[in-house]
């Protein structure tokens, strides 16, 4: 059996009926595998898509060779994945040759100042929309392309534009064809944006930053394969994602309303935003779902922890620890006499991570002492392989949670209602 993210459950499900839990777990696993066989889980095939991986590597090399700036334009899942991967695997700083950023807003003043500050001759822009009809991204594309044409001319502007979208006719694809821009291979049919991080939506930005996307996809593949082996050999409740989904669902049925995810790594702050969309948009249906609340350890020990401990007991907690870091700062030997009789003395000559681990353990134990339901998830290190496992874990967990709650995790009907009203409002303006 291969590597798999480890978790500590602290007997979370013991207060529920064991027979019911086992039946739910077995049923959810059977449904998950049936959906796999019917190809109803589009994200699960992405780490195996060799053509998309190769294309991402080629485009990433092309962008690095030809440009100094790389701007990704998109909204939601078309933007959050790139930010997450860059932050987790590059520390927020992409490879020295190219400065990369995501623009996922409609603030005119900020966008104009950013465009004015760039050397457009050395800037590549990448417009991403799964549907191709995302009005915010289409609007961004129209503005930015006009800016490029004014400064570079139509022919040259075309060489700076990349477009990623789904199959079939859509607005963004039509614009790309008219502009003679480079269009990447179409995204798989049925894939929704929040599950698209291991498609070209996330892989091209990652490859542009020299992230090893093959290791990223290998981690995701191994999580899926090794997780299935764990279920076969140890039972469904030994699978981290299925256990986590059951934990969330049983606590939801018991009255909990908020799911807290607290990561003890600054490099996972953008992961939290990606996860928030994944949970909220996939599971907030039929009047149900847990509201995601993303917290940062250790910073939020000095803000949210008071609420977690002294506020209403309406939350469940997943705490994430990274076991090792590639670089390690040490605290100097303490010579100041006034410090030697304080807790700080224990840190003399010790790595800074010792304090981080102490704060993590103290938070877990304090929450447990207050009878708060806490699950721990442990990542050996933040490498492409283990980030791939992290992605597969939460995508699997979200899919299992949808099955357990009897909702479709791959649609967003309420969001579509809002989009219809936006179009209606804009149409009323154009009629005046």
C-alpha cells in the first residue's frame, strides 16, 4: 500500500450509532464507485490526462521564454486554483524570470493602474472560463485585448493572448477565434470550475511557474488509488476523505452549522479560499450545507479562537499541520537574564517550527477540552506530490459529502438564478 495523507479522528464518531455509520460509509463508497464507472465524477480523470499535462508543460515553457509578466483573468474556480498552487508551492513568488498574478475583480481603477504599469510587449494574458460565457471574464477580455491592440497592434496582440474554455461554441471561444489568439485544448465536458484545478485551468499557471505538474498529478492519482486500497484492506472508515465526509455529515445532522478549517502554514492561506468555494458551492443546497470558515494558525489564535472556545458550540473543526519545512530558522541562544525565567527560555537555540508545533498542539487540546469536535489532517511536506494528495483529498471528501447529503456536488442552481438576473438587468439597461 502506498502513501496517503494521515488523519487523527479522536474517536469523533463514537457518540453516533456504529452500525448506522458503517452502513452509511459502505453505501457512500458504493455510490462513489458507481459514479466513477459511469464517468459521473469528471475531476477524477484529470490527473491521468497525459495530453493536457503535456500541453500545459509546453505552454508554460512558451510563456516563460517569451514574456516577463503573466496575468491570469478568471473568476471563482478559474482563478482560485492558480493562486493556491503558486502560494503553496512557490511561496507566493513565481520563478524569477516571470512575474505572475491573478486578476479576478472588476475594479476599474485597480485594473487600469496595473495595465499602465506593465511592459505590454513582455506581458502574456490568459483568459479562463469553463463555460466561456462568464460575463466578468468576457468583460475583462474585451478591455485587456483593446489595451493590447492600442499599444501593440492587432497582429502582435494576438500573440500575447491565451484562452482556456470548455467545449462547443461560447462567447470567449468566439472572441479568441476572431482575435486569432491561442486556444488551449477544451476542458472536459461536465467539469465545473471549482473541481478544475488539475485541468489546464490550474496546470498551465502551475507549469508557467515551474511547478512540477507531473508530481502534482501523481500525488492526486496515488491518493485515489491508495485510498481505494485502504478501503479494501481496512474498511471504509479508514479512508481520510470518506471519514471526513461522514464526520461533517453526522455533525450537520446533529445541529452543527459551521465547518472550520484551520491550516498551520502560511503557504496554505490561498488553499483556504479554494476550499471555501469547493465546500460552499458544492454542498450548500436544499437548505443544507455547512458554512465554511477558514482560519489561519497561528494568527487566528489571537482573533477567532476566543469565538471557537467561548462562543456557540455550532462548529466542527479540521486542523491541518505540515510536518516539515524545507528551510528552518533557529531562535538565537537566549542570553538575556530577564528571559531565562520565562517560557521563552525553552526556545533558546531551537527551530522556530518548535513554537509552531507547540501552538498547534495546544489549540487541538484546548478545543478537545471544550468538547469541540476536532479532526486533524497531516501533510508530510508542501511539495507538488503532497499538494496533489491534498487536492484529491478535499475533492473526494466533497464528493462523498454530496452523496451523504443527497445533493449533486457538481451543480450550482442558486448561482445560475443570480446569473440570469444579472443578464436581465443588463438587458434592461441596453433597452433604454
